[in-house]
C-alpha cells in the first residue's frame, strides 16, 4: 500500500519539473533527490507488500516509506497552496499582497527545511532497503509466503467427512446432474463464489459421488492455486490419469516441456470420457494455458472448475456451452445448525445464550468457513459467562487479528485482497469508511475514488469510466457483492461481507488510509499521528474528545448516522486546509459550512439529505470542486459564482416528492451562461424557463445525464437543437411546466445514439418520431402523455428495451401486444389508463417479461387476454382495479380470468388490491 502513496507523490512532483511552480534556490535539487529515491524504492515495494504480513522488519521499512510519502505530499500541497492566494484589487489588495509575500517567504523557508529533513529520512530508509534486498529477491522467486501457507491448509477441505457438512445435499445433487447430464461435447461446470463459501468442499463431494465415479472412469483432481508451475501441474495430472488405467507414466515425461506434456495429455484423453477438476483457479490466463490440453471430444467429458473470479467462470462456461453455478450463503436455518454443531458439539444452544449467538451468527452472513471458525472460538468460552460472548460480538475485528483459531479464516479472506494490484487494493481498503451493513451506491463510490486520486487515467476513457471498471473488477473477484440492481441491469447497491470488512478496517488503520470514530469506541485506542481520512459513525463525541488529533493533514471527512449539528470549527480547531472530500450526507445541517470557504483542494462535497436551503456566493472559491451533491436538500437557487467552478463534473440539485402515480421533481432556477461548465457530466435538475440556458446546454458536450424541469412548449425546438450536440448523453429526463403543458420534441432529428434511459413527464401531441431509432434505449418512462394513438405500435420493435412504464399515456379503450414485439422487455407497468377496457397479449409477445403491473385502470373488464402465454412472468401486480374484475380471479370463483392467471407457468407472487384498498397476495 506504500506503493500507492509513493505514486501519488510522484504524480504531484510533475508540475515541479515542468516550470509550472517557482521554487527557491536549492529546493529544486532537494525535490529532484526525493523523486529519484522514491522511484528507486517503488521498484521493491511490490515485493515488500507480500512480505509485510510475516516480516516485522519489512513492515517497519514499508511504514517509513509510507510516512515519508505522506509528509512529502503534505509539504508539496502546502507549497502549492501558498501560490493560490487571491489578494483582491486596489490599495487594500496591494497591502494584502505585500503582507502575504512576507508570510509566504517564511512559509517557503519552513517547507524547504521540511523537505531537507525528509531527505535525511529517505537516506536512512534507503540503507534499510539495501539490507532487505535479499528478502525481496527471495520473495519474487518463491511467491507469496501467505499463498504458500494457504496451500497447506487448502487441502483440509478435501478431508472433510460428509457428516461434518450442512446444507450441501441440494448443491451436490445439482452439480452432479450437470456433470452426468448434458451434451456429448466437452463442457465446463464452473463453481464460483467468495473465499470461504465452500467451493472446494462442494467440488470434492461431487467428485467422490458414487454416480459421478461410475460415469467417469478417467478422473483427475488438480489444485491450481496462485503460484502454480505449469510443468508440475501437467505432470501431476498425467500421473493421476495413468493411475486411473493402472499404467506407469512414460519416463520421457520428466524432461518434457509444457507443450510436449499437453500433447501427450490430449492424445491420452482424445477417445475417453474424462472428468478433470481444476480447483482454485485464479486467473483467466491459467485456464487458457490448461484448456488446450483437454480435448473437446464427443464422449461427454467434463471439466469442473472452482474460482473466486466471476468473469473466469463465465468465460469458461461460454466457451464450452457449459454451466456456471454460483454458490450462495447458507440460509438462516442451516447456518444455525452448523453453528450449533461447531459451538455446542451438536447439542442445543442454551436459552440464555441464544440471543447473543444469533447476533454473532448474523455477522457470518451464511459463510460456512466463518461459521465454523467463529464456532471454534466460542466453543472454548465459558457458557456461564455471557460477558465473554458479548465481547466476541463487540470486538470481532480484534478477535480476527488476535485469535489463533481465526487465522485460517483470515488467510482465506485475505488471499483475494493480497492478489489485488496496487490501485485496486487502495480502492478496496477505502471501503472501510462505510459502517457495517451499509449499502454502497456505485456512483457515490466512483466519484469518491476519483476525488481521492485513486483512479489512473486511460486514453479514450473518462476517469469515471475507469473507476466503474475498478468496481466491476472488485465484484468480479467476489470481494464485493451486488446488493441491488435496476430493472435494466445496472448495479445500484453493493456491500462487503462483515468479516472481510473487519479485515480491511484493520489494514486501513495500519496503512493510515482511514480512521474511524464511532460509539462504544475504546477510549484508549491509539489514533494515527496524522489522520488522513476520518469516518465518523453515529456520534461526534469521540471526535470532540480527541482534539489532540492532528487534523492539519486531514484529506477526507465522512459522517454517517449523525444526529448532532456538526460544527466543524469546534471539532477541528486547527483547521483542515488540505481537505479534498467532505461528505456530510444526512446530517442536520441547515447552513452551508463556512469552514469550507478556503478549501482550495476540495473536490467532493455532499450535503445530500440535509435541511440546507441556500448556497453562499463564496462557493465560487472552490475552484477544484468536481462533485456538488445537494440531492434531497432544499436548495432551489445557485449563485452565479458557481460558474467559476470550471472543473465541476457532477452537479446534483434536486429532490422528489411522491404521490400515487406521480413523482414531483424540484430542481434549481436556470443559470445564464451555464455552458461555461464544460466538464459537467451530470446536471440535474435545472429549470428550463430561460431560452439562453437551453441554448447553453448544447455546449455541455460531456454530459451523460441531464434532467430538465418546467419546460414550455415553445422552447422545445431550442432544446432539441441543444440535445443534438450532446453525443455522450446516456440519460435524459424532461418534465413540463404542468401536467397539461405539451412537450414538443419533434424537432430532434439526430438523437444521441448512446441514449439508454428516457423519462418524459407531460403531454405529447404524438410520440416523438425519433424514439424508434434509439436502438440503445433500455428504459422508457412516459407520464401524462394522453396520446390518441396506441404507443405500443411504435415502441414494440425497440431491440434493447427492458423496462417500460406508462402512466396516463393513452386514452384508447384497447391495447394489443403483437406477436414478436418487445423481445427483451422484462418489466411493464400500465398505470391509470382510465378508458382502457381490454388488453390483448398475442402468443410470442413479450417473451422475456418477468414483472407486470397494472394499476388504476378503473374501466378494465378482463385480465389481459393471452396472459397465460407469458412463460417467464414471475410477478403479477393488479392494483386499484374494478372489484367486479378482481372477483373473477379468485380461486373460489374459478372463472375464465382465474384460469388464465393460474396457467402462467412461473408466477411465484401475485398481488391485487380492489377499489376499496384491500390488498391480497398469492391468491391463485
């Protein structure tokens, strides 16, 4: 992790060597020395990273480098800060400039002295580097000691008796069926899941299954691991294969190259039905290197592969038309059985311990290895001392670090972390700022990573796009899990496992990435000398009590669950002039914090979900601000000084109010010359009642999300002209001034071809003609359109549409979904079609539909005719429909409508509510 800190410094040194920054005599030479030595030591930091866990001397050396890098970064930033002062104009400006010159000269001497002191430290660290080089070279040759020690324990999963296992029968049966059934070609069955989920255990149980043994007379089990050698792996595989036919391996094998070994193996397996298990595959290249030795014969052969990498599992499945089996956490009942088996040796949990035991078990989140490990810890506790059990629950992180019985669990979970490249490791440890069980919004994380400087620029991509790739990679590696997704497939919530979170909290503290202040905190806990990121959970009390903490180098401040009014000048009397991230989401703030006025480095500011109503003019001084998040605050107007923020990329100033069938949006008043903010990627929601503002929108060519409210009919043509210039636009939301006002979008002749989501709220004289040409469209919401023509005729051929919601869109009495239409649609909502009497669904229409909601259609006389053809439908919602209609769906009536609904093959939940408001569920 020191590698990340060093990289930050080397990046910040660039302006000092391009004559962008004027330095005092002698200082440039000192800075040159800093850069040279840091570049030299950066080479060894990757090797040091894997030795840190086991070698105290290396750990100290890495810490010294990290501390030096942080101190250099602080000195450089303070030096740059001296050059940014705005002295004002006139005589007073001259006096202020003169005063600052004197102060700056003193400060420059101080900073120069600090850099000289840092260089002395670097010389000492370099001497340590010379002593450690032998260790680094040995580490590179032998691979990670952590990985090697893990391989010693990985085999334990192969020795488990079936009686030790809980909840494995169902998965075992399913995977065995996949191996024995299927086609004749060689197919891959991939078992994927995070570390500790039981992939190896399940694979071994299937491998040893009697039916599987009988079906495959040629079998081999190969543990791949992170640091395997191809020749040794192939020789091991050949040895097992020849043993299966009771023959000796040819002697020539011992001296063969990997290519020769692959040819022998391919020839051996060509006419045989085989089962090869590749356990613990880490990288796609490892699979690519092995797969060509496994012939794609027509004997019904199978490869079973276990991995933590979702993309590897998915790719191998696609290549062979095989199967991907994602292991799921144990359900609560089976988790409890396993927990009691390990904690109480199969006996019932004592009643007085059940409450605390269930709380501890909840933290395991169904992860089998975690349940077994924590059960082993608790088994040694005194059952009469409930306080001992409470301590384990409260201090899980300390238990993981200090209890030998949890070391195997820690190693298993840490393997994926240690396998991360430097940039991803920093991003992952950063997640320690979030409280336990907190759902993490992907876009929030993307913007934070970007503001922190964790994201490396790539040619042809925005930093946000690169950050989204980082997030996808962490999900792919099973280090994070998806906790929620939109109907069109976008991830909208992520989380991390509680045990994994405890591990990264500890590592983040060790690497001075973040410090956490929370309730029930150990008052004797040592804070870092210089806190760089502070995350405050639930109370400000611990921050107030620790004013000795040096906040002058504080880079980021987060607040979660704070009910008290945060007064930053009281919490941090020494100030935080280097602050780059301020996240006060959900705090009871009513006034804009004046303390941020001179925060030159501030890039990210969130006052979302606060009571804030006004933004002061001095916000224009925050010239490096990239994100201003005022969503769900009460701000309705921004000062013109906001236009000084040329680096602003995300401007969110809006709130929603919800009523039945309606969402009311409130944004901010239009700003003249908003076109100067040409870095903007998200702008929501701006009032469109000024022609100049609408014209300026066309200058914001980087926009990906645009939200407009209060659009007038006469301004539609100007807006269309501007939208044609927004070629990067992905999401567009337009709301008219009032429900009856017409939205005129017919003048848009060349719509942005990357548009994926469109939300139109207001009258439409006709459906915009260009909608049918936006083939990238996946989500469409229309409200209050009141069209005279059936919109389905125009929308049914959109090739990628998966989500369609229509509210008061059509005044006709019949809708017809034609055969072959809406091929990818998964969610359909029909709301408040007041004149609608009949809906027909032809066979072959909406072949992928999973959710269907019909609400407030008071004239509807029948359940949609043909609804029984929707073979993929899983949820049917019927709300606020005529009582007479809903009565015909009841089981006890047994009418035609009941028959239609009852014959939808996959429906597992059906909801209905009649005009009297009575809600029923699963009535068929």
